[in-house]
C-alpha cells in the first residue's frame, strides 16, 4: 500500500493511531442486539407475494466514516447488523446538502429539472418542491399504499399546498424547516426570527415539546405499525433530524463516550448511537406487528458529514456542502428478507434519484406514465447482483454559486465556463468545475481540539488556482490524483455532457425572503403564510428575477417585499 505524506503526517501513522481501519466490519458489532432476533428465511418471489412494505430511513449529516462497518469509533450495532445481513451500497451517491437530496428522493429528478439547483429552501422563502411534480408517496398511494412521514421535511411550506400531507403523505409528524432544537423544537432563522417547528399533520404540535426528537420519531413509527393492518402495504418515510446540529443527546448516550477527547465528536457520537437504537426499535416493531417478512428497509444518509461539528468522512476528501466525495458519497444499504442475494457488498452505481422508480416498481406501481425521471430501477442490481443500468450521475450545475475567479470559457476548451460550479461522473471519470468547496482530507476528530487546518490541502496546483479537476474515481476514490492535464480528451467529453444537461435545466428557483414568513406573524410557529390563491411573484433565473404578470395591488407589506426583491436582484447580479 502506498503511503502519502500530508503536512508532516502519513496514512501509515494514522493507521497506528487508529484513525483509519481497512477492516470495515467489526465482528464484535455484529452480535445479536438484546430483544431482537434476526431469523434467516428464504425470499418469497415478489410476483407471488403481496406488494412489500417499504421503510425508508434517511439520516441527516451522518458522515461516511460514522458507522461501525466503515471502521468508526462510534457504536452502531443495529446498522452494522442490518447492513451485514442485507446489501451494502458502496458506490452510492447523494447530494451535498439537505434540500437537494430530499427533492431528488421525492421526485426522482436531478435538481436542474426541478429548479432547486441552488442551495436549500430557507424558512422565509416563498418556495417549495414544485407543485407540478408527482411525488414518490403519491405514486405509492396510486398503487394502494398507506403513506406516512415522520421527521424532517425541508422541502418548503410557504403555502399549505406545499405541506407533506398535500404532497402524498396520509400522516405527518415532524419539522418543516432545516434544523430545530431536539427538545424544544425552536428554530431561529437569524437574530430575533425564531419560532416553534413541530407539526402533527397540518397543525402545530405544541404538546410534544420536551421530547427528544429521535426517540419521539421512532415511537411514532411503532404506533403507526401497531395501528395498521400488516396485510395492507404501507410506506413510511423516516427522516431523522439526527445527527444534524445542534449537537444534543440524552445524557446516558454521552456517558458511553466520556473518554472521547473532542467534545463535538463526543456529542455527535452519542447522537449517532441513539439513532442506531431508534432504528433497532423500528426493526423490533416490524417483527412484533407482523411486517418484517414482507418488508424492504432502505437506509441512507442525506449528505456528507460536517467535519467541524463532529462528523467524519474519512478517508474521503471534503465534507458536507462540497462536491468532493466526502460531500456526496452516501451511507446506504438495503435490508430485506425479499433480497435474492444477501450478505454482500454491492459496487453497482446507485444515486438517490433511483429510489423513486425502484420503489414504485417494487410496489407494482406505474412508472411509465411519469416522464422525465432521472432515476433508474436498480432493484435487480441490488437484489440479484446484476449490473446497474446507471452509467453516469449529474451531481449538479449551480449557476448562482460563487463563481471561481480562475474559471473561464477558455479554461473550458471554449465549450463551458469553468467558473460555474458543476460536477458530473461518467463511468470511472468524475469532473468538477468552478469552486467545488472545502477540499481537505480530515481524520476523525478523536483528539481534543484536533486542528483541521493541519490537513489543509489548498485548491492550488504549483501555486496556480484551478477551476477544473478530473479524477478516475474508481481507481482513485480519495481524489488525490488530478488527471485534467493528462486527459484533456476526457475533460472535453465530460464538459460536453455538462453542456447537454444544461440545455435541459429549468430556471433556478431561489426567491428573496418574504417578511410574512416571520413566525411572530403566525402565532409563534413556523408554518404556511401565503394564501393558496397567490401565485409565485418571482423566480430566480441567472442574474435576474422574473416577475409575475398578475401582480396584485400594492400595500405596505408589498412595498417591503418589493424592496427585498430589488435587493436580491442586486446581490445576484454582483455574484454573477
């Protein structure tokens, strides 16, 4: 094994300190958990059985390294066991931040095909998942499923039409914004703009305040299973808030990591282990109430870990919010008695958009009537070990992100402006342009105040700023060897693919904040504020905004909104 020196340290020295392990399955973490029995049964052919129950578990900001079977110092015995007895997805991709991953899961479409290719949906933005999109739960409802969501939505809520219960879910318990306090469910979107964010259906769930969200959500899943008839198909989307900041956990979990020197890592580890036990409780409920034998359970992270908030993506490069592998390589596995080939690791290329056609097909729903999907049915690849139908992934094209100063049309061989943030993978090759984000390789932060700056590898080559990178991601999964100068032919081919994708992109939808979204104007809670009859007044498109022709009469609040629109236009113009 080659050893590469980084700022005075080496991979070999890290191995000796225990920061990196090539033994990604710890035998001691695969022992039976108390109270849960995992019994092996022959899979029942799907064609001869009822449509399967589907449980989709999505964790928030869990790093690639932060699971036991990836050699982590964090205890995740349930996830390790479920993954070991199922199929581990080790060529699985997600998006670098929250809203994009969730939108692509729910629609089966790339961000450029929903207008959500820039950033996230902010709490006061009059924006949400486009209402013309047929969602995954809606397709499952068409197939006869009962559909339920528990956890974090983060796909917009400015109108009631945007709420989970209007987008295909029969029931909903969770938060609408991006992050809340785990106990009080308060969320502040800037100084003095704070509100309560826990909802039951379309109502504010004031009475649930004080309950730790990870435990509250797993208990709700158990109650849903207890009340439902296991002879009827059910879909439950469990979008844990964990392990997103704020770093909060019940004390009994923190005590297990009392010897961990880094305080943020200690709290984060406690949150991961608590989430792992919540998954154990869900699995136990599936068995207790008669669902397990006909269930497909999918586990996925939503983006890379935030390395300075306790997370680790080691040995991958980058972190949450970047298009390096540490931001977009996901944790993922499928556990089910219905799998034809279990207890294995799959290297099939899978993207989060693939769950839409895969799960609808498993549910015997109709995918053919949904045009424009970017996902593929990857169930044969997962269950039987067949080749993946997917050969490429558009990670994203974001025309509003900060332009790379060194980028230009000339750098893009005259066909693509490399100042634009974009990334694509085709076969073994991955291309990045613009500013991909923070580019360090950061080991697990197990030492007190471990300085990430020691590992700072600047985005420079021979002192010259870059705006184009090319990696053979199969041979070089840690992105250490930029091949852009050696293979200009591959760079050109991938740039052409970006051009082709960009021709299909919708205008960016990123409106200015609406003052009416302030919780103080809505009873102290985050929730819808716009009337259902109101039309969108602006859509972000390049360096400007498109105004709605059907503009209403002016009022005091409208004048204030007009001011914010003009300010937003100027800011975007300066960015471009």
